[in-house]
C-alpha cells in the first residue's frame, strides 16, 4: 500500500519532466544521483526500454558506485578520444518500468551526434538492476 503511494508520488512529480538533471559531468551530481536512486519506487518488472548487453544487480550502494564508475569512466574515455560531450542527463522513464535513464550525448570526430545510456530499475526494498552498455567499446 505504501509502495503504491511512493510510485504515485514519483510519477506525479516526474510525468511532465523531460530531464530531472542535465550538466557537463555526472561527478557534479553525485549526491543528487544517490538521492534519486533512493526515491525510485519499486517496479513490478524490470523491463528496460532498450536492449543492453550488461545487467548488474545489487543494493543501493553497489549500483550507485557502479554507475559513478561507469559514467565517469565513459566521460573520460570520450574526452580522451576528443569527442566533445554535449550533455550528461538523467531523465525519468515511466513505462514499461518506473526507471531512471542516465545518458551522455556526445559528438564524434565525424560530427555525428550519439548518445550512450544506462537504465536503473528498483526491484524491491533493497534491490536494484542497472542495465548498461557503458563497458562496451565505442
């Protein structure tokens, strides 16, 4: 019953929001990211919106740490390859699961705009699943 209320509150707060946060680096939003993960309501099913090659399951601290490692590592890799970062963002996904999408928009040397994303779903009181491709080569 209380979980339904948490889900309704989350959906009402973010249903008309395109981006919860946007900036130049996820390191600038470290505390906010953990707070967002903590307020993420449980989803009945962990269904990502895209196909990802990796999934990692764990508690809040594990998933938060893995996200920061993956996101900051990918930012560094893109900068090392001289790909300008256009935006780092977090946006709500409300269907099919209630989730958060973290994305990095960047421009390749050829001028093509691309985005790398990951998604996080809360599966129970302490469980989360991180769907990601950040560990794959560019």
